[in-house]
C-alpha cells in the first residue's frame, strides 16, 4: 500500500515526521532512484526507498541498547558547546534512538537507548518506579544516622524523598563509598540527597537499571539487549 513518505520514515523510527519532511524537501529521499518531493507516496514493499542513503526497512524490529556512559557525555540531542553526546557512542546504529530517562553529564554508567518511543516514554514515567542502583563516592565519613536518614527520606526543595536502600558502605581515603537504590528519578536526586546530609558526591555511577547490570561493559561501549531482556523490559512497562 502506498503511504506518504514522511509517514513511512517516521514509522520506521528514522526521524520525526517534521524532520522527514525536511529531508524530503532537501532532496535526501529517493524512490526507485528518483529524488522524491514533498507529498509523494510510495509502497515500501514494492519500491526501493533510500533515506539519506540508507534503505528504509519496513517491519524491522525495534532496537534496545545498554550503554555504559562515560562522565563528560551529555544525554541531550544536541549541545551548543559541542560536547560529546550519548548518541555519538551509538552512531553506527541506524535509526533514531531515544534515551530512557537521563544521566547528568558527570554521571557514568548504565543508560538504555531505544527506538521504541512508546516504551521509552512509559519507563521514564514516575508511575513505573523502575529501580536504579548507583555507586556513590561522597566526601567525608557519613555517620550511621545520616545513612538511616537517606534510607528513610530526606527533604529536598521538591519534597521528601521516597524510601531508598543503601548497602556496601565503606570509608576509604577520606571518602565514603556506598550503593543506593532508588525508585524515583528526580533531577540530580542522588547528588542532592547526599548534599542534604553534608556529603557532596565526588563520583557517581549507575550500576543497575531495573534488572540490567552494567557489569563489565567497558566505559563508552554498548551492547544490544537479548530477546529475554527485551521481554522483561516490556513486562515492566506494562505493569
Ligand atoms: N542522580 C543524580 O544525582 N544524577 C544522575 O545522573 C542520576 C541520579
């Protein structure tokens, strides 16, 4: 069946409709070797559609990617200061990926990228309360009563934090190391929680997102999720 090109391109997850229209206007889309114009329709099963040189693959599967983000990389689509973007690390994966939630520029570790916009949107929603575990290095020695406070809830500008789990607390070289598991995802939450008890964070790494551990995935690298992991993620998003 013939459909408008911008609709086909958006449905394949390559771009938004608006971006697709711009590409068509710029002459970057061809159908059977002929440059397409805005408003043209095509049948992806019957015709060869090239979008900026890449073939449009109708009915292809979504992609789900776990990235170990290095510190200094931004989770935004673009940066006026031209800093490195998370999307630069997955440049060899065709299509338009979205991050599921975000990490601060100076935070390292596990972040999921996908072209499944609906799943990304659902999992990032606070209603789903996805568990995330962070390895924290904070300045000074945190007293036991402050660890208990962080677990029970501390009051930040945007209200009381929900209960958290803290484990593996150790003190070394003037810093406290600990692992904290949250089910919320407020902006800069871990940093603000630790600051509120007087111990600024000097290093932050997300080591687990839901059931996905960063493990020994090297910094700056990614891996595709397995079919089983994708199924579990979808179950989470439908819960
Ligand atoms: N908490 C933070 O403070 N920063 C992050 O990037 C993630 C959680």
